[in-house]
C-alpha cells in the first residue's frame, strides 16, 4: 500500500486479493474451493469500483457505492447466485476493515439477500434428456470416455462440479465398492458405487494417460494432463448438453437428477440428504415438489445398503 501527498492510500488489486486469500486461510480456515470463489467475487467488486485501474483506495469506498454495486448484481443474477456474491463481498469488506485498509465497516451496506425455497422446484433432467446427455460423448475417444464417466458420476451420485474435480484415486475403495467425497463444510461422505458408475470409471482409468504425478481421477486432455477444475467440469456438462440438443444445462441439474432418481426409486428424503450431504432436512425438502408418482415406473435400481 502506498500513500500519496493528498492522503490517498492506494493498494494494488492483486495485492488486496492476495491479502484477502491469506486471511481466508488463516482466519477462516476456508477450503481451496471457497477461497477461489470468494476471491473471484472480491476481485470483480474491486475491478468495478476501480473502474479498470490496477489499484484502488479502499478508504474512499462508501455505503452507497456498495449498495449500488449489489443492486446492480441483483438485476443480473438469480437470488441464490446473488446471495453467494453478497456473502463473499461482506466477508471481504469485514476483512478490509479489520486489517486497517478501511476505517469504516461497510458490511451492513451489502444488506440481506432474501431467497425463497417455497414453490421453487429444483430443475432435474427428464429420463429421456438424461439418456440423450449420456449418449453424447464419443466413447471411442479418451475425451469421450472421460466425459461419460464424469456425467454418470454426477447424475447418479449427485457430485458437484468442484467435488468431481477434487476426486482422487485414493477416494475410491474398489474392494468395497465405495467412494469418499469431500462436501461443503469440510465433511466427508462415503457412498456406494452403482455398477454403471464403477464400469464407467474403470473404462476411463484404463485409458487415462500414464504415468502421471497427479492422484486426481479426472484430468484434462490437452497438453500436459492436469487435474480438472470446477470450471472445466462445468464446461464438459454444458458442451455435451449442446451436442445432445438440450441447450444450456448447468452442472447442478445433474445433482437434482440424482436426487430425483433416489425418490422415484422409493428412497426417502433422509436418503437424499445423505446422498447429497445436506446439513439440514429443510434443504432436502426442496425436492418434495417433484411429481414422483408419474416417474416411479422409470426408476433405476439403487445399491442396497450392506451389499
């Protein structure tokens, strides 16, 4: 940070983000996924208030500026997305105040973001749409084999895009047909591996480039193979959805599809919550609006506990 003759205290945006990231590690014990998310939204805010400059004077920020920024976001993003962005901004502003980069705590200027779960039905893929999506990858190629395994894993076990990217070979217990996944909150779930998921993973791993220093399951196909990021996984879903003629399909719709598959197969909401790693039953009950009766004849078998 540098101070000019008129008292303006400039800090490079890159430096501010590095400081914020260190705070998320030491002060919040945040996961890498959370850090990437929060620093990305904080950078977007700083780039906006700096008006394309490389540095910003945080001391000159005002409540109206913050409220205006959040209001603008509210006109462009859905409530759930806005809530995440607002949370990241609120944490950044609190950090900037606590670290002395700002003399006022402007977190209150962000304001609450109200989201209503009632009446909002999670948007899952219909069975015919899921069939078309899984048929889209060209499984004669390495990339197609990888994409197919990725799509099956997400649609059957409800993995988030970031959880797919973070999946490691050590997380798969082949002897007991189980897989461990690290979910939000730092918890670890252990889930049964359905037969189609296991077969798809084996097919991909047998064709995956070797040797490689990476223990992550899913690797990129261009240049030197490296672990896939959450964004790369999301792009795989979107690209194959376009190939299947489904238009824009976000990765989270496969998670919703996995939840619905459990319910139409006769599973309980408790089992859905266990599969998806929900912290509370209230979150799981968002799926109570599915038309389950009409879909039960289409249900696919789910592994029985203890087998």
